[in-house]
C-alpha cells in the first residue's frame, strides 16, 4: 500500500499538469468543434455542422493534400537518414563527440531563426541560386513556385531534424550487445551485413518511435510555413495546421478551426495505428 501511495505521489504533479494543460483544453476544443464561436458572440450549439462544412470545403482538402505531400517528403528521410548518421558517429574515434555535436547543432537553433536563415539562402539572389549560376543553371524559384515550395520547406525540416533523431538511434545502437557483432564477424559478416541482420532488427522499436514522432511533427508543422511563406504561393504551402491558425486567429471562427484540428487528430491516430500494425507484421 505504501508503494502505491508513493507512486501516486510522484505521478500526481505530472498528472495534474497533464490534466490542466492537455486534457482539459482538448476537451474544451472538442466541445467548441460542435459550436459556432467567434469570440465576440455567444457560443451556439450547431452539432455536426462544422464537420459537414469541413468535408465540403475544397480549401481543406487542398491543405490536407499539402500536408500529406509534406509528410511524404519529410518522414521517410527523417526515419532513414539518421540511422546511417548514427552508425557513422557510433565509432570509437578521437573527436567523435565533436562530430555528434556538429550533426546535432541544427536541432538547437530556433525554428524561427532557421526559417529566416534558409529564407535568405532561398532568395532569388541567395546563395543557392548563386551556386547554380556558377554551374551555368537558371535560378530556381525556391519559395515562390508552387512546385518547389514544399520540397524547399522539406529540405529545411530534414536539415534541422537529422541530428535530433540521430540521438535516438545512437542510444539504441549503444544498447545493442557487442557480442552479436563479434559473433557475426567470426562468421565472416561484413560491415553492412552486420547492420542489416543485427542493427536494424534491434532498432525496430526506435524506428517505430521515430516514425511516429516525425509523422506527428510533419502533420503539426506550422512555424516554417508562417515565417517563410505564409501559406503561399497561392496556398501551395498551406497545411492543415496553418489553416487552423488562419480560421481561428484571422477569421476568428474557433468552432470551425476546432473541427479541423480534431479531423487532423484522427488522421494522425490512424496513421500511427497503421504504422504500428505494419511494424508488428514485419516483426512477426
């Protein structure tokens, strides 16, 4: 009984904070999604009207397409590339901690600062177009072309996220018993054979975690779009979260914005369950 009391005593502060700043606001937003609420007028219950309006809204489906496109560009890169970086920096070499810090450093930079830095490099007369001009290529409209804006934003996201997810893989690699690698070497396994047959299967829980977290991050990304493109050009970088921001704080339609946010929540939940089922089937 005393152990139970101690356990609840340690859990209570975190549980209270979770209740006050996550569960209660989420429940309030769910309630608002069934209402017509614009701050200046009394709340009116409208039932499923907001959800019906969202389903019929072509701008919502365009934003959903942009969000999925961004996710496809970002998540596979953030799941795969950090594995190889973690393998490279998981070596007993002089100065290896400095290399780990170099890869992790972009994750320490504020997203807003990152957005302004890359926005300057993506300008028509920025460093990227300057390098292209040296190679005799025409300048690229990185942020002003509806075809290039999402790949450009994805490049920034991957650059900033590589070191962050590398740490998770690095922690997973350091938990793999060295005996397995030594036994594989005795059997004549090469560098990549060892990692394909030992490292990747042992990292499956970490891979699932990174896939889920990077998926949630991709679907919730907002700061880059706000700071670099403001949803443009002509809505090409307007994601679902940016649309929630626009509806809630520019159009002041809190009920409609809440409905969009909960549809996004269901989409993320569905993708997480599909990902988990896929990982379980591969493990089986």
